[in-house]
């Protein structure tokens, strides 16, 4: 987002945090669903996106337009948050859509946090992404942009039935819709990171040839926490092709100590002789 859009989103996010502090988790979940339903409407209706982000209109006018359109159709709390959102300045209609989606996602994550389930939701999202990426046919089916989102969401709900929390399932549906204009896998990754951010944690993606023991994972997490100055959530991927060692990615930082990397470096050095 550009600066004006970031500031407008920040105001709405602060209002969301104030609302969440005094609300029950179930109410926050309902509010999140309402916000996401309106985000879906904005995605389908480009003319509405343009009208609600038109800089020639005052923020009050844009807020009144949304209020007139949605009044009585969604809850008062969701409407208040959305009116706050559209009343800000938006650099582009697409950024308003991104802001509405992000606000709905943050509300879902906040509801899980209030229920004491946010860590589990974070792990479930990551594990589902791992399952999907490990099966090419399933990955291609869920990521197929031609297939209707609801059709793919039905498949995802069937796969996650009795295996994941409702908030996790709803977030997977958001990812299938292309959260923030991302691919399905990219959207899942971003949702994992947003869940970690709400818990004030950094995500470390760790690739190993064989699973780390619980104690080794804890030691690695503690070492990374000391480096980055905050708690680190370790997400482990097992890939026998790396042969041994550990690869760790935290944000844009990559620490690759795998045997595969060393073999590739040796091979390249020999090829240059």
C-alpha cells in the first residue's frame, strides 16, 4: 500500500483493536465474516470500489454511501469498522479492497486470539499448506484460477473437516480467494505470518532432511529468538533431497547449512576449473 492507504488502514485497524477488547470471541468472528463478505462484494464490483475510494468525494460522503447501502444488512460493529475504513484516503481502489480483506482477516485472527486458539490456527494453516504442496494433483486443483472459488472451498472444507478449527477453515477460504492478490500458497504463507505477528512472533521456515526432535526445535527457536530479539515460531519442512544439515529462512534472511548446498558449491567450483 502507498502511504495514504497505509494510514487509512492503520486507523481502521486501531478501531478494530479497540472493539475486540470489549467483545466476545463469537461476536468478533461474526464481525469478521461480515467484513469479509463486504470485501467479496468489493472484489466483484469494481464500480463500487471506485466510488468508495474516489478522492473527489469526502470521507464522510463515502462513509454515508456505504452506510446507506449496507445499513440493516450487516451488524452495527462491522458497519462501523467498514465506514471507518472507507472514510480514509485510498491511493487506489485495489488498495481499498486489500484493506477490507486484511481487516476481516485481522478480525478472524483476533477472535482466535481471544479464544486462546491463535497458536493452533497458525500451526493448522501451515500444516495444511504442507499437505497441499506435497500432493501435486491436490495443489493444482486448489490453486486452479479457472475453477470457482466455492467449488475449491468445498473441497478444502471436506479435507479439513474435524481436523481444523472453524477460524482456520475460514482463513483457508480467504486464501483460496487470492488474499491480497496472491497465489493460494502465497496467501497461506502470508496468513501464517499474520497469525504469528499478532502473537508478536517472527516465523522461521526450517528445512531438514529428517524431522527435528522437540528439544532440537526448541533450541533452534531459542537461538533464533536471541538473534532477532523476539519470539520465533519454527515451521519445519522435511525434504530428504537436502541430504542433511538445516536451512533456515526468516523474512529475507536465509541461512543454508544443508549438505545439498555444500555439494552444489563444490560441483560449481569444480566446473569452473
